[in-house]
């Protein structure tokens, strides 16, 4: 029984990771006005953020269509795949996962399982890589889903944004009553995915440094409660140097934590806008996989 793992491009998987773990990536569409772009096909992150500066319209989210997914499923079937696990962007900000769950039973001669990451970017990518590594090691679907559920429960994404305009325009902010004061000049809203995978305001600070410290304090509270290895991803929207500087500080302060940097790609960039910065922390999936292999 051969299991294939599929994800969407909002996970920001590198081409090398996708190839190494045999992951199929479907590219998310975004819209500037009436023009549709697809991540990593006809728009890169650099191009997206340049366009964001000159376009008068705020970009909006779109969704991968089910006919497009059917083509992916047909290709995998032709390769001898019998089961497919699709791990997608949080259903709290996109209808893609829920639409796919409705569509999956109609796919002929293929068992399609859909897992809601309830997060985005590196948070989704870590789940995807764990699932793909387990699939390559011939774990059954039930075991993979159980470990994904465990990893998801131990994943938190916190973002610092420059403005709420993009979130409000796209209607992707959960607790609008918390917006009071976040539109004030120089305020730095802090947002997170709640337990339902929706984005909500966690707090706000007057400066970026204060916001970074508030997020870091939250991470610190997580670290001291964990006995298993922890991974931390520092992500940014077109600010790689700020992300790397923060990552360097975090590596020094948390030497036992594996710290990586990554980007906020075009799809999530439609919600965060430029210059967003964030941390995604979770159990480290690689040691988690090693523990599972040793147990077997």
C-alpha cells in the first residue's frame, strides 16, 4: 500500500525538501484585482512583495480548485499510489481543506485523507515532512494521522504585523472586537491561530522590539514545559535580515532548540502584508520520528 503526501504551496516547502521526501506540492492562487497568480509558478515571493508596493488593490485569497486536485490524484494513481494524505492550510483562513474533505469520497480508486494543519507556513511544512518521512518508512495511514494530530496540538504560530488592513480586507480576523487600538500608528498587532485555526488578535505593542519580546516570552513558557526536543521557525514577510538577526539571538538564548528561518510567501502575505515577522514553535519532528522508529 503506497501513500503519497500532498500539500499546498503556502507551506513554503523548499524544492529540495519536496524532492527528498517525495511530496507533491499544489500551487495556491492569489488575486490582485481580477488577475490571478499562482505561488511559485508565475509569481515569486520577491515579485509579490514588489507588486504589493505598487498595486492600489489589496490582494485577496483564492482556492485551489477541485478539478485541479483531481488531476493531481489521477497522476498519483497512475504512479501506483493507493492512498493520498493531503495536509492543507488552516481551514480557519481558507475553504480549501473543507472543500477537499467534501470532494475526497468521490475520488475513484484512491483513498484520500485530508488533514487540517490549523496553521500555515513552516507550521504546516513540519507536519508535511513528518508525514512524508513516515510514509517513506512504510507507516500505516492511521499511525501517520495520530502523530500529525500530536504535532499539531504542540504547534503554535504567532505573527507580528505592521497593519491589520490586509486581514480586515480579506475578512480573516476572528475577534474584530479586539481591533480597537491596533490601527493606531506605530502599534504592532500580535496575532495567532486559535484552537479552531482562525486568526485572532493576541495583543499589541508600541514597538517591534517590545512585540518580539512578548512573543519570545510566550515561547519561553512553552520551552520550560517540554521534555522532548523543540523546533523554532522564525519567519518574515520580505525581511530576511531581521528574521536572521532574531534567529541568531534565539539560538544564543535557547541553545537546545533547533532554530530555522523561513519566509511568509505570497498566499499568507495577502493577509499579513509586508514586514510581518513571526515565530512558529513545536515539537521537533525529526527526533519525534526517531523516537517512533526506536519504539518499533
